């Protein structure tokens, strides 16, 4: 999962938990979370200093990861850069 998000241009922070923090240099975390929510994919976004650009993505089953990556790809293709 981490490798695929890096391919999409995301910076993914190292994690040993069941979630990762990821941000995209051209898109705001809040906007990405909203775009994913419209596609019925839920990620967490915290509008707090230092992490406002990130989305928190919980690692799920491989089918969940495939659905997330497809939704991210669609979101990035249709969203203007921030």
C-alpha cells in the first residue's frame, strides 16, 4: 500500500501501526478527505498544525486498499492542485 501511494506522488510517513499518514504536495489533506468521502471511502483528516496537509489512512484488507487506491487516482485526476 505504501509503495502504491508513493507512486501517486504521496509522501507517506513511516509507520509501525495499523495506519499511515500521507500527504500530496499538490493537494490539501482536507480536500482529499472530502473527495474520498464523496466516493464512500473514509479517511481521517485533522485540521491541526503540523498535520493539516495529511490524511490518516487505516490499513485494511487488500480489497479495501485496492478501492482506496482507485478512489485516490480518480480524486487526483479530477481535482485542481491546491
